[in-house]
């Protein structure tokens, strides 16, 4: 397949994923604010994930086994600092789920909650985006055992992580500015559509650019393998 066609397809897939992230993240933010079950569920899930990653990072820091059996370098958690940052992000997001509960903290001005929504949007987008990537890798591997992974090295991993942070921050920021949590139920659907009208273009642009850049990185990795006959230490 022509490389420009592959880049176009990757960009199109990235756009679709960006739109789906927008729908899922904004819907989840609304449910966290107005639905007690979702508040408790996501609060506990975020806290559990954060504690699990923190425990694993601490365990690996004490690991004396040879590096060859440790976590591969293409993982976003290969560096201990990334593991600690991600675990802190998840734990704090779990606390925010309860802080942003509409009926529990009625005295907090909506402008104070805007950065909290942005922070929570980053966490949600981070999880959703990497879930989509894992699903695509799984489907591609099931259809063709010789297919290459969507993410092959640390640079691609950091690219996906950066796009998740950017999209999530903007999604949460727009959600907080529009103050959707305080909108009356009869107006919620209209305001949610307004929110999505701002978020869809963000998902399309960021997702499309990320998809194209990721494919370019994959091509560079493939060219390196073709020249050297083996993957570099980073890959």
C-alpha cells in the first residue's frame, strides 16, 4: 500500500478516535456530576488504578533482576517517573470525582471547578485513548499474526500520551466553562450538543494529526529495520 494512503487512513482513524473520545469523555463527565453511581464507580476505579500502578512502580524500583526481564522500553511506564506521575494523576482524579459531585459541594463556584474538570478530562481521555489503541492492536494481531503493532517505540507512546493530555485538557476545559454540571435537566441535552460542537473539531484535528505522525514514525521504524535487519535498542 502506498505510504500516503496509509498516512491518510491513519489520519482518518485518528479523527474517528478523537470524536469517540469526545463523546465518551463528555458523557462521563456529565454522569459523574449528576449520577451518584457513576461518581462512586469512577472515583473508586481511578483510585484503584492509581494505587496499582504506584505499587507496581515501587516493586519494580526494588527489583534486582536483570533488565532483560523488566518492562519493555516502549511502555509509557518504562521510566519510574512516568509511573509515579500516572499513579498520582489517577488517584487525584478519583478524589476529584467526589469533589465535582453536583449535590455535595454546592458552595464551590463553577470557575473554581474549571481546572478540576480539565484535569479529570485528561485522565479520562488518557484511559480511553490507550484503550482504543490496545483494541486496534488486538484486532490487527487477530486478523494478521504478521502485522506490526500500532505503537512500536517510546516516541510513539509519548506522542499518544501528549495527544491524550491535549485533547483531555481541552475537553474538560470546555465542559467546565460551559458549566454543564449546573444546567437544568431540560436544557442539558441542548448544552451537551453545544459542548460537542466545540469538542468535535478538536478531536478531528488532534486525532488526525496524531494518526498521521504515528504512521510516519512507524514507517521510520520499518525503514530502520530494513536497513539494519534488527530493531534498535529503543525500538
